[in-house]
C-alpha cells in the first residue's frame, strides 16, 4: 500500500510502498478514505513528543470502510463506515481505566504514535476504540470530528457551565467547538493572532459574538477559557481576562512553558487545567451531538502525497478550519 512514513524526527514524511497491514485478534482492517491533519502530528515530526515508534505512519483522525476483521472482531461488519481516534488501546485494568478515566491509562497506546495511523491506504485498529460515523457527514468533513472535535469537546466539558467562554487560537478545534458552544447557549469570545482579520471574521461567522487579537482584553470578563494554541503565554492572557471562579483549560498535548505570573491572577478560585486524550464515552456523546447542532466542518483537502504540504500549511497558520488528506486507493 501507499503510505507517508516518518523515519526520524525532523525529517519530512517519505512517500513509501509498505506491506499491507493484517488485522490481529480484535482488530478491524480499514480502507482509509480520509485522515485529518492535527497539530499533534507536527509535534511528533518535530520531536516535541519524543517516544513515537519509528518508522511511523502518522495520522489519528481516520475515516474509512471496514474491509476485514481479525479473530473475535464482531462489532463491525464489512462495509461499515467507521472512525479511528487518537486513543487506540488501554489496558482496562488500571485504576484509571476502572474509574472511568481510561484517557489517563499509563499503558495507553495512541494511533499515529504507538500504532501506525491513517496517512496510508489501509490501517488496522482495535474495534473497541472505533466509532460509527454519523451518516450526514462526508468522509472529509467527518475526519476532523475524530480529534479536533473530540478533544475540544472534552475541554469544553472541563470548563463547566461557563457562559462567557474564550477560545484562544481559532483553528481546527475551535471552529468546531464554537458551533457546539453557541448551540449550548454559551457566549463565545474568540482570540486569534494579531492582524488575523480573516480569522476573526470566520469566528464571528460561526457564532462568536466578539473576536480580537490574543492578549487583547475582551469586552467582558470570561467565565472560562480554552487555549488551543500551543503557547504557554496564552494561559496567562486567559487568566488575566477571566472572572473569579473561571477555569482555563489547555487543550493541547504539548505547550511551550507557561511564564511566571503574579498570584493575584490566580486568586479568586480561578484554576488552570489540561485535557489529556479522550475516552470512548466522549466519542459516543460528541458524535451523537454533532449532527444535532449541526456541526459543519470547513476543510482544505490535500492528496495523500501532499501530506508534507498540509503540515507546512498548518505550521504557517492562516488556514481556516481543518486540513484533510483524501486517500484514493490504487491511484498513482
């Protein structure tokens, strides 16, 4: 099969012909139709996340069709359209798994990091950690729901019942969660890079009642905030913009250092927190909610062989919504 392979940190992905994967016990074999590109993929390539299996096929927002199954795999039938997220396996027996916190499992394995992912024509996945895809979503529009949507949804839950919520960094995840938050009756305040008037207009189009530059004071104090951009200084900016009792959540797996700040910014029962991975319950809840909103994902589509271009565009910023690789099996 065709795949884009990372050989070592710092390298570009290499177009390669590799052996077709085979489904083991409890796994399904999937013909990949689309795989969304995530900032986590950049952190893996750049070495910010230091322990991926190498060589590695990245990609953890996968939509495709079941074409085979290993022994004991009976949850999905051949022809079913399913999605594969970041969380690919847990031990099911540790104190985290047994208390409904499988996202914190110390032995967890992750798609596109410990397990080969979706920058390829075929992928295998543990059927327990796959999700049926809502029928109203074309493949390319469904793919960003599998991480940008799921991780954002978990972050949104962690800010509690905040009415005035700030989104710092208005990219793939925020453009989905803005729609969800507005649907829930929250008021969204969007923060983008300075001078990004197009991004601010995009946020307002999706329902944000205010949009401005990161570091700028919003017109009202925030009850909660989610920091999507991997810049630790934004956590302090969000605290500074927050009312007493607010929760500021980092939605990234990697972030630059949070600079020192005076205690008065934290006082008043404000809190800093983070999101780690997702649970299957998050996926079930969000994928049921998305069609009700309805969430509409804006995507820029690239062929599989242009994965490096998609990653470079993501690094540069300025793209609205999500980058998605379309995989046409059997084409040159």
